[in-house]
C-alpha cells in the first residue's frame, strides 16, 4: 500500500488509477580509440584517421542487433514470468511482473511513443520533452559541466539540452557492444549537427570513445527507467543491467561517488509503489530525483548506492558479452594477484557483437 505522500507531493490522476498502486502484494584498459576528434560533414565521410563511416550501414546493423537482443530478452522474460514470483526460486521474477504490467499499461493507454511497442525498452513516453525541461531547471543540471545520459529515446531531449548548454555529454555505446563511453562536446560540433549528435549514429560520428583510464569527473547521471518508486527512489530498468554496469565502472574510474546525483525522467504513470526494498540487489542503482512532465520529486532515497562491480553477481555469459568488463576483470586480477569470483550462469540474450569486417 502506498503511504501518504509528503507535503507538496500531489499524486497525478493517472498515478491514482495506476494498477501498480494500492496493490495487495508486491508482485591504459583499451587504448583510447579515436583520440583525435572525429568530425564528419556528411554520411560516408572520413574520420581524422581516414576511416570512412557509413551511417546507414551502422544504423541498420544496430537496429538488427537490437531487435535480436530484444527478441531473446522477451523469451527470457516469458520464462521468468511463468515462474512463481513469490516462490523464491527465481529472485528476478517479481521484476518482470512489474515491467510487463507497466509496458502493457503504457501501450493500452497510449502513453507510449515511438519506437513502439515499448516492451523490452526504456519506454519513450508522451511528455518526455516536458520532463526533460523539468530536469534542465534543476540546480544539479545547471551547475553540471559533465552529464552522463543513457542512449534511449525518451532521454534524447536531455542529451540535446546538455550539448546546447555547452556541457560535455557522456553516453554509453549501445549495449557496450564494442567499447565503453563516448564523450561529445559542443565546442567540436556545428550548431546544425547538435541534434544529430544526440542519436546513436551521431554519437558514432562525432563522439570520442574513451577507456577506463580517462580522467573525467561526472557531475550528474541521468538514467532511464521502466518503473520507479517516488517514495524510496527504487527503480527498475528494462532488465539487461547496463545502467548498473555503467555505474559500477564509473565508480572504478573515480568519475562518480555517493554524492553524484542520479536522476530519471518518466511518465507520471511510471510511478509505482510495489518495488520491495528487501528484494533489491546490491548492484541496483537508486535515483535521487525523478522528473515527470508535471513535477520534480526528490526521493531522499535510503537505498545505498553500488560501490563498483559486484563480480559474484555477474554471470559468465554477461561477462563474455562485454569486452570492457573482461579487460577490467583481467586488470584487477593482475593487480591483486588473485582470481575474482564469477556469478551464477543465466540465460541471456545473444551477444550483440558486431560482425567482423
């Protein structure tokens, strides 16, 4: 049952009718790539290293790989939903119950925006730009010089506001397939290219890829969510764990600490009260601030933030998918002279490695 909101926290009408509310139970690592700024004037142009970039081929391949990953994630979700979320046999089953209900809700009530359907995505939503505007009014954003933003559709306007506000944008490469993060700076962009730089193709064209040795301080983290509790800051993503891995690696780099604000933007109907704190994993990232199209919520989250990568929770399949994680593990094992633990095996979407050319 949801508790009475604190003063100044008014529940939006769609939050009241949300089926989640008042429910009876809670259901130098890699050598720095592209060290010189890569500027492209048109599709098919060459980088400073003389390597041609085919934007059409890049996006086609990305979409194909994403579709395959989502299809397999759907299969994983189906299997987990068939288990009893209260049995304890599958500690993640309850998360999939909440995710599916939220995706179904957003589609049924037409709160979703393209790309659709929103299932197995960080859902794009009606009012995403308005929520981004609320975020831009935060002191934490206005004062930030470096902002890490997830690459999903509902946060595109935040990426635009970051670059047009003359801040550095740090964004992860899609599903960490080939690398780690890319940095984009407005000083190296023409005004007419900023909008494109906020897309996956634009990040590949204009971004500077960095490794774990990059000396950078991130002032604000923006992550996407499928559902979030406004009273605790507990959050669920789409189920692949990339936000947690990215957060853990930034902790390793010394780029962030417990004081670095974590913000999410969501539709009002993505506010829920049935994310049980006692079932959260040690690596789950809570949020400090929630921005919706209608309000800003400071959660004062009691949930501890992750301190790094929890290797005993990381499956060998996930480790095999992400090269930067394998290299980090190798580095740490060399430094400590011992083997790091590995988490239990699990069924995952197929690795999204790009085809060798």
